[in-house]
C-alpha cells in the first residue's frame, strides 16, 4: 500500500515537479553559475559523473526486480526485440533525417542560414542514430514495464551501436570522418547497465536468501518507491543548470530545433507502440519497446557532435536541445502509455 501511495503522489503531480525543477535548474545556471561550473569538473569521457550517480539511483530500484531466469525467458518472446531492432535501426535514423531536413531546409529555411541548418540537421541525425541506454529504464519503470525484457532490449541496442552507428551517420550525412568515442560508449554501458544490474542482482539475491521473498517484495522493495522519481527530478535540475545560458540566449533557435525533434519522438513511439499492439504483445513489453526508440543516448550524441563539429557548433546545440526536450516529452509518452494499457492483452500469446 505504501509503495502505491508514494508513487501515485509523485505521478499525480509529476508535471508540476518537472516544471519546478526546470525553472530551478535554469535559475541556478543563471544566478549561481559556480554550481554547474563546479559539477562540470566531475566529468570523464563526456559523461557527467554527478548525473551518472543520479541515473544509477533511478535505475537501481528497477534492477532489483529482475529475476535472472526471466532474462533467459526473454529469448522466447522475440516480438518485442524485433520491434526494438527494426524501429531503432531501420526506421528511426532515416525518419529523423527526413523530418529534420523538411523543417531545417524547407519550412524554416528563411529563418536559418544554410550552413547552420546543415549543422542542425547533422545534430538531429546523430541523435536519431543513438537509441537510449540509461533513461529508458526510468520510462519502463514508470509504465510498469518488464524489467528483465527492457534490460535485454537495451543490451541488444548497445551491441548494435558498436557496428551500425558509424555507417548510418556517415551515409546520412555524406561524411567519412565519423568517429565513435568508444570511451563514452563503453563507460556509459558500464555505468548505466553493468553496475546497476550487478548491484541489483547481488542485493536481491542476498535479501531473498536471508529474509525471504515475502519480505523482499512487501517490505524491502517499497523502501525504494520514490528514489527513481527523486533521481529524475534532481537530474533535471543539474541538466538545466548546465544548459540555462544556452536556453536564455537562443530561445528562438531552441524552439526551431525542438519542433522536429518532438515530432520525431512522437512518431517513433507510436510506430513501435502500435506495431506492438498489432502483434499482440503485452503492455509491459510494448511500452518499453516504444519508449526505447523514442528516447536517445544523449551522452554519445553530444560527444560525437562535439568531436566532429566543435563545442559551439549548431550540431552540438541540436543534440543539447535533444537533452532538454527529452524528459518532458517522454513523460508525456509515459502518461499516454499508461492510459492506453487497456489496449493490450494481459497474457503473452
């Protein structure tokens, strides 16, 4: 009961909390710039360690719920993995290119210099070719997704990134100097997948062994009921404190970049989500399948944009805008997924 009450309270007013955290983050960046400047010192391979810790806080409660045997069982349900692979690697990068080109080169061509629109397009493509590794665990948690299956979906994407990211970006941008910052990729996977899974597995096994399954499910898990949301809100404060100056100095261009990114996010989610519905998957697999495609691996995207185009480039700004719009948009999609749960079968076919 306590678990449901705690989560319900946060979810009921989540839009308010998110708005307050965004305002707080921008305000901190504007009036107390020493705070983000100090936090930015704790970074390695383009990964912010303070944000990594908060993301770990968000992911750990979900990892506690994973039974190792259920990971093996995921191989017997190939539909969700097929949807994830096709959506992320055969649809998403190309739809992102088309939508971004339409807006930056056609609809907004009178508002953006040609060279800058090309950089915005490049940043959007880099985002589109980098499916999410970390935050998708949070979105899956908020939709009561199958934790073990989500882990498998993320792991498959991480493997494919190693081979597919560079050629897809190179083909779409017509460039030959695309280099994946493998230190960022491997560090992110280690921090956001390997460590929390190992910790969750170890703690789960130890608690069940010493106190029993009933204690674990009814007494131990509820203690973590609000940690995921708290970590999410604190992450927002830090992210927006880092980017507050960019937002205030480039409001029009932030909006111009955000429009195609938001459209792409909704398109990819509904593509995968509807496909999952037509394929008769259960909601706890369908929701993460749609959300993992809609969200992005922004650490990798920002790092690649900086390495190719430079810190102050339009491509880097586009990837940063992707970070800024992702959380509010993904929370909207989480709400849609939760409200449409009745569309899906309750049992696996």
